[in-house]
C-alpha cells in the first residue's frame, strides 16, 4: 500500500511538471497567435503555474482529508496507535522475559538446594 502512495505522489509531481510544460506551450501559442506579447510570457507562465500549483495543493489536501475519513470509517489503526501498541508489546515482552528468567533462576536454586 505504501508503494501505491509513493506512485501516487510521483504521479502528482509528474503531473505538476507536465502542467508547467502545457502552460508554457499554451502561452507560446498565444504569442504566435498575437494575443499575448512576448514580454508577458514569463509573468503569464508564472501566474498559470501558480494557479496550477494551488489547485494541485488543494486537490492533495482534499485527497488526504477523504482518505483520513475513509480510514476512520473503516476503523483503521492510525500510525500513532500502531506505535503505541508496539511499545506496549515490547514492554510486555520484556516483562515476560524478566519473569521467565526469575522463574528459571528459582528453579535452578531449588534443584541445587533440595
């Protein structure tokens, strides 16, 4: 599942890069058509790119919000809950080892001193 998110992230980055290229091509076409002056190119590309980045950012936030909502509805464990459970399991495991070592040591003592 983690790879899926990584792929989705890379898709988003690639889309943003492609969007900039599309914007540049669009502005260049507008210049060729005489609708835009050459000296306006940089500003237009910047403006359109900023809008595309803002849209991409909003879409990313919307995706994260919806995914979080779905995860809650599906009652999935959060990263924080998972880490807390790992700590509890590690603590219980350590307790068990300590108790087993004490029991083993008492058993060995009893065998030496019947």
